[in-house]
């Protein structure tokens, strides 16, 4: 199986362009200091795209992204 990922080129004027796959689902929880990420196929491809996006040579050092329940992650209720 081959998966092709299109990485949008970084532009200093518009910043990073994140590409989300249709139907992505991503959940993250912490448990005793361990981060557990679960995702469907579209979510994993989206995460791979974002990480490769951040790896571009033109991205300024220290640039980062936030993933949380308000902009991309599923809200997870913990007991």
C-alpha cells in the first residue's frame, strides 16, 4: 500500500498551512505521564502531514503547533 502526502510549502507571510484529511479522528490522553494518541487512518495521515510540515527547512526554529479539543482533537472524558 502506498500513501501520498502533500506537504503545503511554508510561506512566511501566511504561515504554516495544515492539511486535514476528511473524516479524521484523533484522541489523546495522558496516563501516569504517558501520552496515548489514538486515531483512525485519516487522523494518522493528518498527523504525519503536520509533522512533516514542521520539518521543512523554511520553518523558523521553535515553531510549534497546538492540538487540543478546541481545534482538532476529540474531547475525551476521564474518570
